């Protein structure tokens, strides 16, 4: 009995492809593009602008205090579920239709105690600060808001709510941006010039540009220097990238920072490396993200204090500054030449 041999597979140059959105995976309209859909994967291409920070600093360091407590998800705020993010309860999930007593009190620690510890520390060290302030949270604690103003800090918008805006309707987000600006005017006597929505969607930047009063936004993590985009509107819009790495949020995630030494060492190592880059002719900026309910705890605040002392030992090589100062420096020194006359 003769066995039939299997039929040979037809020869092909490329393996079969599946299709998505009516385009084969091997031939998408964005193939080969470096700038598309608001993304730019090339950036300065290894040739950043010749940055000259004030006093010849090699690194501009901006301390960012996220003030969110009182604006998080909570049934008492009209929400349908409890908060789940950035607390001591690692892996917490939202509880639908119920309050979460422990989560609420952990957030309350930030506004009742943590804020004041960090306020005292930054004032003692004479270190300027930018506050990313959630509008609802700011409105609930006018005493803290006044302390921010009296300290000479920049208070930028962190949205009206400490929400994920991914699926929030455009008109609601637009109204939230307007509402937050008004809260700043009413409570602080001045509108915010910076904005960090924090959990934006692909339309957030369009709404920020449309509002028209912001010098910059920080909803990006894509560079060690500010950069311009002209995706929306007829004039450049400044992006000052933020960070999730040099950020105390890593105390609240698995395999993150476990103690003050972890935090301070990471910050010091980052700064040391950037200073050396600056000394070789390529100055950069560094953001440090803080949360009142996280690094506002005493054992963690010690790590922040150690880092600030380390940064100040660099003298003029490190420019400790506010984010709006970085923005104004970039407008004055790095505004696109062809449009500078219209500034």
C-alpha cells in the first residue's frame, strides 16, 4: 500500500497577515512615519537646543507637589464608586456604590498632615515648588491654598477632579477645565498658567489649547527638556514633560520604593547623572513628583530632605525653580524663530 505524501505548502515571500481596520498589519498608513497622531518618536534626534539655564546651571530641577486630596472618587463627591489609586492599600480596587472608609482617611492624611510637613520642609530649605492642584481639592482647603500662595509657589491646574479622563465626554472635560480656572481666580486671585490633567485622553491637549490661557502643559513623559508642538491652533504650544520615575508614587506600587533611602538614592543618582551630562555640554531638566499622602509621611519625608540637601550642595550647577519659570525661560530663549516676532 502506497501512502500519499502531504501536499507541499505554497511558497510565500511573507507570512499571511491578518487585517485590522481594513488595513493589513504589514501595510498601515502610518508605517514609516516618525510624527503621527500627535506622537513624535524622534524629538530632538540627539541634537537638543543649546540650553543656557540661569547662572549657567547644568540642570533645572522642579519639585512638583500633587495636591489631590478631596478631589478623588468618593460617593460623598457625587461619584458612583470609591477611589482606588495611589494609597497605602496596594492593589486596591474601586468599590461600586459604597464608601471606602480606609481609603478616605488615607487621603485625608495628605491634606490634614502630609501637606503641612512638606510645606514646612520646602520653606525651611528655601526650595521653590510647583503645585499640581486638583480644583475640587483646592476649593475644600482654602487654608492650604493660602499657604501655597504665601510660600510663593506656582499653582498649576491638575484638572477639576482626580479622575481618569480617558472616557469622559469632551464637553464635560471642557467644563472641568473652565471650572478649575475659575476656582484659581476666585481662591488665589490668579489663573493657572500650567496644566497637568494627569490622566488625559487624546483630546485633552486640544481642549487646553482651545482654552487659550495656558503657557504650557505637562501631560507628557517623552523628554528631558521642554519642546514645542503645533498640533492644535496656529501657534506653538509648549510641553514641559513630567515624570512617573522620579516620583513618590513608586512607594504605592509593587517593587517600587520601600523606604526613604530608596527614594533619595534614586533621585540623587538621577541628578548626578544629569549634572554630568550638563557639564559635558547638554543641560537638562528634572522633575520630582510628590504626593502629600505618600512622601508626606515622616520616614519618607526624610528621603526628600536628603535629596534637597544634596541638590543644594551643587550650588549654581542646579537651578531649583518653578515650572512657570522654566516655561518663561523657554519662551524667551527657545521660541521657534520664525514665529518669535508674534510672541
